């Protein structure tokens, strides 16, 4: 059994409503992952199976906010002044 505290919490949409994941429990390969979600509207805590949660939409390093297409990746070897060796 593995219980992991998530800090900072991850915003998630669940069947119980919008909330924040504060713990992840992985009891065994047969039982799968369970997320402890603090539901924002009701302030309840629920353990929700992995199949019933979705991470809130956000943008990553190569995705700009408000855009649906991925921004171009810098050419190989260009790390903004950081030396990269192949």
C-alpha cells in the first residue's frame, strides 16, 4: 500500500464535482489508484477511483493559454543559453 500526499494540490474535475486532489492511494495493482479529493463546493473529502477523475485543463511548457495547437519546440541543442550535449 502506498499513500502519497500531494503538495501542492492538483485541481481536478470528478463525478462528485470540482475539487483538489490532496492524497493519492495505490493499494495494489488489482485495486488501482484512488484520489482523495477535497470538493470545492461542499468542502467534503471523497476517495474517487482513477477512472472517475480528470485533471483540470491547463497549459504546459509548449502550450500557450487560450490556444489549442502546440507551440513549436525549439530546435535541438537550443536550450536558451544552456549548453546541451548529445
